[in-house]
């Protein structure tokens, strides 16, 4: 009996480990989102998100959810940047700490650095973490939730 339980436990542990192609496919919308954001192309960034998205970020009002969540966040991001003299925002990500895929759901924890200019002065927010949840739709993987944690 204990061998059966051990086999089941090992099988369950391996379910979240993606193949290289799964990992690439899951991270594609993350790269789309950030690459477009870094170019100032908010519509393309938003297109990486599912229709309903949950977001927690460091700018007011700090959380967005439901239909059009990514678009609502983009509006808040643009307004906050204008209000606070933020220009040239760039997010760079490192090698993901985790990429778990189970069926049509995925989760990734990614180290990140945010650089920008505030009233012309270069600023860096190093050591941040970008956590993303995704779901596979008919058109491919889409971001369903993300959170930014600065350090």
C-alpha cells in the first residue's frame, strides 16, 4: 500500500513540471505583455490578457479585476505615470523561479527589475517579483492574473 501512495505522490508532484515547449508557450504572453509595455504599446500588452483579469500592483487603486481588468490597469498605469512624471518605463525579467503547468492552467514566479525616469531622473526598482497565472484558451495562453511585488 505504501508503494502505491508513494507512486501517486510522485506522479502528483510531476504534474506541474512543463516540457520546454510548454514552458515557451506559457511564457509567450508574458513576453508579449512586457515587450509591448516596454515599447509603450498598451493595446498590445492588454491583448496578452484574458477578457477577465485580476491584477495587484503598486500604483493606485492597487487592484483591478473582472472584465477588462488589464485595460483598466493600463489606464491607471498611464494616469499614474503622467501624474508622477514617470517616463521610459521598462520591465526586465530574469529566469523564472517556477513555471508550473497543469492541464490548461499555468503559474509562474519571475524575478524582475523596473527602470524608469521620474521627472528626468533615472530610477531602478530591483529585486521585484512578477507572479503570473495563465489559462489556455482556444487562441492560446492568456494572462488571467498577475501581481507585482516590489522589494
